[in-house]
């Protein structure tokens, strides 16, 4: 299921060579000049296998290939461009294939993202609401083709403005007998086609793209899914993502507030949700769904030795049908810890997290941080 953010996942293979720092002594003043012009750039593919286990897929095996580069004329402060490709097959005969691009140009003044994905994947549906019960669980399989494209340009300071387009075509070949989806009364229960377009604005002061040690990333977006654009139904999605990173000696304290709101004839696949590897770890993906979701996460990241790191995290979230229903007394809580292995000097990590909640214990394996 595409999520925003869904997020890009590349191990770095980039080596940048700069001219030496020149120290000029003039009387009692020491002045250091750094030439930021890129002298040489080495680009290469990184290819590695992976294995993981989730309740949805059981054991999964795959291959990830990532190409990272900097364009000619780049400087030391320019962010790398990456092209990840992921192939996954599971013991439940599921297939996940996706390719995406994260492109930075004109000395970080232009940012472009793209995604193409195809999957045959199982999900669990518990109904709609913040208090759905475990006994309501029903399994369904989705066959999904999805894509998105996003373009942003720096307009002033660290503010980017642009647009985003999303497309998703989903069929549901199998559902649980005597479940809610088989009745066909829930929007999207027979599949959906969604096509949406809208503006996006970001504020980005992160010092690193993959492992920020300080700074902030804030993004607000609006997508209109409309029949005139090719959607089967008319609905809208509003999203606000606020992230802050604070360096504490060699460690990092990271926090996120994530809000997702929907209006209109929204298929259940596009309802706001909790759970998964990035949004409230400790619950199945989309364990809770409704029109609006609010999630708060905090994470403490610290080095252990060499390339190894340790993380502790906690999160809380809630979904509601109407904003007036939001309550601090009806939150879903989760916490956990994880290990990190740094792939390269850029700070891109392989992560393994173990999260605990009232729903049980869950293990996640992925590349890059949850936020």
C-alpha cells in the first residue's frame, strides 16, 4: 500500500573528493577557506539480498539494487540523487516490485521524486474506526499498480513549492467469506482506481538527507482525487508532516507529528490509518482506519561502535471519523528499540526494529529511518 511517503530507500555508493582545505595565517588571525567545488565523483550500484518476516507475508526474500550519484558540477553540500529498485517474493506467493527515483538538481534548488510499483499483497481489515475488535479480522489480497510523481522548486530560503500526482489501480481478487468486504457495501471493497493532483510545500533545513542530526523537515500537501482526472470517486486528502532533529553530542533526538485528513467519497484504501513500519510501529499496517489520523513519534538514536547504532522509540496515535471525536484518552501506544547498521558515510542505515503494543510484538526490517 503506497504511503507516502512513502518514502525512497538507497544504500550510498558515492565517494566525493574535494580540494584540500587551505589555512591562511595572517598576523594573529587564522582563516580557513574550503573549496566546495566537486573535483571527482564516483557512482556505482549497491546490490544486496534481504530477508524478513511479517504476519502479512510470513517469510519474505528479496533483492535491493540502488544507484546513487551526484551530477557533474555538484558541490559538497549538494544532496545525492538515488535510484532504488526492490524485488520481493514471499512464502505466501506474494510479489512486490517497485522502482523509484529521488533527484536533486541545481544545487538542491530542484527536487523531483517518482515511484512505480506493482504488488500482489495480503492485508488485514478490521473495519473502520478507532476501537475495532480483533475478532473482526478478515484477510484480503490486493493486486496493486501505483505510481506518483512530485516536483518541488526552492522559492526562498529553505522553502520549496511544487505539485504532486498520484495514481493507483487496485483489484481485490480474494476476500474472506462472511466478512464485511465481500458484501460490497464499503467504498473500495471491490477495488478502486484513484487519480489525484495537488500542491505541495516543504520547509527543509536538515543537515543530512538520510540521517539528519539537526534541522527540520515540514511538509504540507493537498491532493484532489476526481472523476475528471480518472478516479472512480471524488475525494480529497490533506496531509501535514512535521519533523524535528536535535543533536545531543553524538546522538540524535528525533520527533514527528503526522496528520492525515480525508473528505468526500473516500475508498477504504485511502482512509487515514495507523500501523506499519513507519507510522506507529507495533501494529499491523492499517490496523486502524478512519477519515482522520494523528500520530506522534519520538526516537533517540545513538552510536554503539563502528557502524552499529542503537535506537529507542515511542509513539501514540488515533484515528477518528470527525475531528471533534479526538480524545487524549483513546490513544494507541507503542514503544520499542532497534539496531542500525550504517551502510556509508552519508548515514544511510539498514534498520531492524522490535516494537511492543497491546496488539503484540512486531519485527520490522527496512532501509533508512522511519522518519
